[in-house]
C-alpha cells in the first residue's frame, strides 16, 4: 500500500507564525476561518461539498459586503449582481472588457446562456486575504472551470506577471492581468488553488470501474493513509478505502491487473475483494479497494490471538467454505470478453470451452490461477461490534497482481518461464524440475496453498497464535534441493533425492503430517 505524504507539497505556507496564512491577527474574518477550519479538518483541502455549503448566495453577498475596498467602490445592487455571478448565474448579455485584461481585448458576446461559477476563485482569494480581487476575475471571465491557473511572464506592460488558464477552455477569453504587481501574490494564488481542486471519486455504472488521471499537484481527498475518503469528495458509498500502489509503471501490467480485478468486482462474489476505482498520479498507478481492518495473519496475531475452542467454529468453517468457493470462481471463470484476461501463452486461440447461458450468449470458460494465496492476501473485514457468532466479519481474497487465465487447464512451465510465488506457500511442482514431475502449472497450485492456510487456521483455532508461530518454527529446516545456497525453509514440503532411484521427489514434512492428524497440537508443538 502507498505511504501518505505528511503534508502537501506547498504546506510551507501553513507553517508561518500566527495565523495559518501568515496574516496579521484579526485580519481573517469568520468566513475565512470557516474555510481554513474545513481545510485542516479534511487534510488540507476543501471538499467540493463543503465549498458549496459555505459559499451560498447569502454568504457570498455578506463576504463581498464585508470587504471595505469592494463596499466603498461598488454599489449595493452591484455587489448583489456580483454575488449572483459568483454563484454561477447564467450570462446572456454583451460583456465588454478592457484591452489590458484580455489577450486581444475587445468584446466577448455570449449568444447562448453560459453558467460560470467563481466560488473556488473566491475561496482562494479569501484564503490569501485578497477577496477584493474577485472583480478582476469577473471582468476577465476567468472562472472555476479555468483552474488551475499558471503564471506567465509579460512583455507588454510594466506589470511583469499575469495569470492564465493552464488548459484550453472555450469559456475563458484570456489572461488575468494587472490585479497585482507582486509576484508573491500570484504565487500564493497558484499554490493555494490546489486546496479547492481536490478531485472527486465517483462510483461507476454497473460493471464499470472508473479510472482518473490526476496532475502531480492535485491534493487527493484522503484524510489519512488508512485511508478515509472525505464523504463530500465522493459518491462512492464506502468511505474507508485502501490504496494499492503498483510497483510496475508499465501500462500493460496495470491494465492487466485492473482487467482481472474488475471482472471479480462486476459479479461481487462475497469472498473476493472488489475494485472501487483506479487513478494515475506522479506516473504511478493506484487501485482503490474497500478498507479492511487487517489480513488473516493480523487477525490471528492481533485481533484474536487466543480463540476459544468452543467459540466460532461455525464461523471458521463458513469462512473456509467461502474462500474455497471464491477460489473455485477464479479457477472456472465464464466470460464473453476474455481476450484481455488471457496469459500470452494461451494464444493462438485454437479452441476453447463454451458454456451455455440462459440467454443463449456465447461465453468461454477460462481456467484461472490466483498464484499467491497466503494469509497476507486474505483480508478480514469486521462486522458489527460486539462480535457475535453471526458478526465476526468476513474473509476475502485479494491481490490479483500475478493471477493468470488460460483456455487450457494447465500452462506449460517451459513456455511460461519464471513463476512468481511466496516460498512458504508454493506448491511442490514449482521446485521440482520439469523432467522429474514438475509439470504444467494449473489451478491445483492454488489448492495446495489454500490447504496450507487451512492447516494454519486450524492450528490457530485449536491452539493460539503462539501455536501458529511454533508450527512455522518447527517447519524450518535446510532445503537440500537448493544446494548452491543452503537455506532454512518453512515450506510445508521438502525436496529430497530418492536413494534408490536417484530422482528428486517432493515429500510433505513430518511435522505437517503430524499436526494434520493431531487433535490437541500440544503433542507436536
């Protein structure tokens, strides 16, 4: 999972002495303080929902009327008109702007109603104590839709700097000039604009996982990196999420994992984690999932290290059944759009298994393999507390980063090449040479790994977390197969050479067999 920044890139503005903006005491009015408070409570950003609530028409009119520069220079009815325009009232009139405000100057005629809001602009100006400058933005027609703005060097005036939209936008006619001779003021605006530009995550349509690309300066609407998404910055019903940052920066790897994970999200198998959304920022790919309190290893070790042998047996059995059912769903997956899921070794498509459907659609049955079943990739989502027999939570399989699908039940090892795995839970066929039994890789690889997890699960239930640790310790022994680099391994099997045939063979470790048939664990652990 990604690590959070402790502060946004430009948080140095918040470190000045006195008020958060470094302004003189008492110069920030109540509305400004509400904006600042909202920003700090939500992780140094202002959610769009909060902005809408704070800056309604009456509040904006009060804000403009409380500014002495605007109050003395502008009539009351003009302040009301400006407040309406800031709120996004439609504009249909002929707007004339001076030549030193727009590139090219002249008139801009609006022949059709246009809705332009300036609420974010006003919020930024309030935060930097320059709210009277809102009139320059209104005159230039630079509105919220033009954000973020960029600073440009001017050569046509004594004033050396100007702001202009950083993106092409038909609504905005040009540059903002002349509202300040200080580069510092422009810079403050540029840095604080990101506070009101926190993007929103939205839930996609049915069977659609939304993807967004963000600018490097965008402040994501996360209040912490557990992570909690601010409720007013999303319409995704789940507010607590986890963000997985992919190590690979390859577009193909990202699309492949997303395609696989999305398929399981579409059908919402209760024991498979669903994908909520994806995004790209800083040239890094990120996947957003529901937030789990811990993985299965953490549940054994921290949440419930000393289970009662009479407590939760039906829950344990139900979870084991659900995990097996979820894995079976991966192993025999039916789909009508399957090419994006296939491992390259499956091509060309000479044949595939067709599965009949009630609506007579042609679907293909793919043979999948998760590839990395282990307690760390099984998440525990808690239920209501206090826990009861029916609310102990649910276990879900996650991390489909090395999952593979094929049109055949097994993938040829030589053609497949290196197979990523977690050593403790890898199946014997991974270590055995192809010529002595280490044949094709199939879904049975996952079944071995899940069986190992089950045995640890039973060890925990009959004993405690201490017994899980002792079991792992008892499995540690030199692995003679890796003769070039002798290592102790806690795998559930060992590779040994048969003294009669001279062939390498896989054997279940004695302690694994003993624990498997033990009823008390104490005899062997």
